[in-house]
């Protein structure tokens, strides 16, 4: 079967190579899916370029997100049958509750989904929503449960009338925008691009702040909320933006700490949180149950994932380069 591999010592985008591997065979509890589409996350770029927190210990198939058709199941499988449509879960296997110590993620350290066929334990798949195409469903494994966890599972659940701040306009932020709007909340986005802000407004954002033209963007956010601040910050920047998020959050609000896009340097003094009785939550994607919850929300509310561009399998390296350009909004998809 056709796959792409990252070498164990990958450090640049050109370390992604097309390879041939033997077709897998499902074990007694495994489900084999013919992948029809997969999508990229910032994590995938970091792994390929050697900037992720963990090093690869073998040549690895990248990507965690995938959707396709079940073509074979093991003799003890009960959750799927051939012909079903399935979506991979980020962690293998975390069903619900507190995460198990031995959970592992697709794309590193486990082989991922940039392949024609993928075999995983039956508990590592969820049923694909009937309302979505393969391309749309292939965006649900990582960014979507991350956004859902930040909004709905961490701390106080977002409710109608709340205000959510999404840092950036990537996959996590656009899912957070859609989920927050479906919950009746207002959304403010930040971006370095006025064009992206306008696209986000078309998707339901009430306002946007360009952090290039407004370097003290936290002041703009406070002004937009009448000085109150926001109920939730979807914090994709990390330490580089955390101090500004502390200033943006309202009394009793929360910050979902997700990414590291703003770099490792910054002031993370938590005193502002203490005086506001606010909270900071580390977000680690989510369990299978989290993904199943957000799929219900997608189907009930008619949500369509935001896809910027779709690349064919033969152009997977170009998809990674497009991701590196940061010119996209939402998700980048590769069809298989």
C-alpha cells in the first residue's frame, strides 16, 4: 500500500517521503479502514521538522486525522462492520474519564493516517457523522476535540451570552468559533490578517483584532467587551501570549491552554488569574467520548468544518508546505 513516512531523524519538510508498505491485516479486536481523507495539524509540522516535544524512535507515518470506509474487522470486533464509515481518534485508546497512562497518539509515536489503509483497535475509531463528506470528517480527530474540551469540558461550560476569545484562525480556533456560536456565545478572533478576520466574521465571529496593527491586542479585546473581559480564551499561543490572555479573561473566566504558536518566551505570572478568581486549564485534545459529543453537536447544529484547501495524495508534501506558509484559515485536507 502507498504511505508517506517521516524518517526517525526528520528535521525539515523534505524529510517526508512516499513509500510502499505491506497491507496490514486486522487483529482480533482491530478495524481496518481504507482512508479517503486526512488532515493536518500544527503538531504534524512540528514533528516533521524536529520541533516537537518528543523525538521519533522509528520511521513513522504522519498525521492523526483520518476518515474512510471499513473494509475488514477482526473476529472479536463488535462496534463496526465492513461498509461502515469511521473517523480515527487522536489517542489510542482513551475512551472516557481520566486518560490512561499508556495512551499513545497517532502520527507520533504511533504510525498515523497518511496511508491507504490503517488498522487500529476498534475503540480507536468513532462512527463518521452522516452529514459530512470524507474530507470534512477527516478534520475531527485532533483540532475539533481540542476546541470542544476547552469550551465544554474544562472548568465552567460555555453558555449562551458568554464571550469567547479565539487566538488565531487555525483549525482549533475555527472549530471553537463554530461550537461557541452553536452554544449561543459571542466570539472574538485575533489574526495578523484583516482578510482572515473578515472570513471569520462571515462564519459568525462578532469582532476581530489584528495583532499586527494592534500589538497591545488585549486592550482592544477589553474595549470590545466594555472592560469586562471574556469568559473563555482559547489560548493557542502559549507562553508568548499567556500574559495578555490573563488580562483579557473576566472575573471567574477560564483559559484553555492549547498551543505554543507564539514561541517559548513570555511572562506567565498568574497573579492576574488569582485576583480574578479565574482558572487556567491545560488541554490535551480529548477522549473518544469527547469526539462523540462534538459529533452530536455537529449533526444537531448542521456544522460544516472549515476547510481552506484540499490536496491530492500525490501532493502531500505541498500540503505541508502550504501549512508552513500560515496562509490558511481552518483546516488543510489531503485526499487518499
